[in-house]
C-alpha cells in the first residue's frame, strides 16, 4: 500500500519547470506554450529503485527533434534557474543522464551504441522484466486507435505499437540497482526496454525523472503505473487478443461493447 501511495504521489510533475511549460492543476500534464525550448520538467518526487516515471505524448508540432528523458541527482528545488535544454545545459551541470528519443532505433548495446530495434517477443507477455524489476506491461504500451483501415496495417499487436515519437506513445524512465551499489538507467518505449542507456548512476542520492518537452513534442501527461498483478480484465483481454487476427475482428465477437472497446485498446 505504501508503494502504491508513493507511485501515485510520484506520478506528477514538480512545481519547478522550464519557462515555457504550463502544468495543469493536477500537475499531471505539461504543455510547452512557446518556441521549441525551455520545456524542462521533473518528477514531483525522487524515484524509488525500479519505479518507472511514464509519460504519454499528447501533442506534436513540426519542429526537428523529439522528447528527451532521463534522471538527475540535482534537486529541482535547488536550481536557481531551470536551464533552457536538458542536452547539453542540464547535463553539463553534472549528475544528470539524458536520452534523446528518436523515431526508431532507440535501443542501446552494452557499448552504449544505438542498436537496431529488436524483433519483439510474444506481445501478450503480461510483464516487462528489467533485471529484478517486474512491471505490468499493460500501462506501458501506447496504442493507436483502430481506424477504418487498421485491418490492413494491424496484425493486432505487431504493427499496433506506435513509433516512439508518435502521439499516444508512452515513454518511461527508471533505474535498476546493480550489485556494486550503482544503478543503470533504463528507458522504456511502448513496453520495450531500450537497454541500459546510462550506467554507474549514484544510488546514494535521490534521483528525479527528467522530461524535456522539446521541439516537436508539445504536450505530455503522466501515466500512473500500479505495480502488482495484471487485473483479471487485462488477462481476459490478453487471451482474446491472442486468438484474434486483428482488432476489427473483435467487433464480430458476442461481447458487450465496453469489453470490445477495452480489447481493442481504445
């Protein structure tokens, strides 16, 4: 219960943010109102080990460049001025690790080079495993709404996961403690772990999530992630989806409309 309460509290933005950011009253939505910079945001609380800070992209516009996410050991409250950019300004202040999201190929190898996106495993795996952390995958995956022609595009799950920078994509950051007392930073894009995008982070200091609502990303909202077991409803959805070719076929099932909608990830 304590972890659940903590997760809910942490699923908000800090009141300290970049000059062009507007937060809603609940501090769960951040919108950049001018230019393409000064869009820096932080999590309200430091993250617990293995706890993901997850945002969904809500609006885009035509600048070059995309969302940036990461972690910082700097306390947002202590910043005299919030820097204009996460890269390089905030990173140059030290103790900050930031990863720029690109349209594709966000995976990193052990050497820190970007690697081609891996072929996805069974899409209906209910959990994402990152070392000893198990996160119910359901909340992590951003989905397109099934449209009129989605049966042409959409083998239910394979093509249904959005590109990293698209509207409704979900991007999260967490740290996984290592045996030597440091931590690895992991970025998760639509339920897929991108690998350790920074290593040897200090775990002796509180680590806050950094979300830079930069360039073409205009607005994001925080998605609370409940750890624990997938709900019975989710498990039923996974079974139905496993036996259906594409989402429009769900319309033909003898199920109540809300359940059909839930199965189609609307």
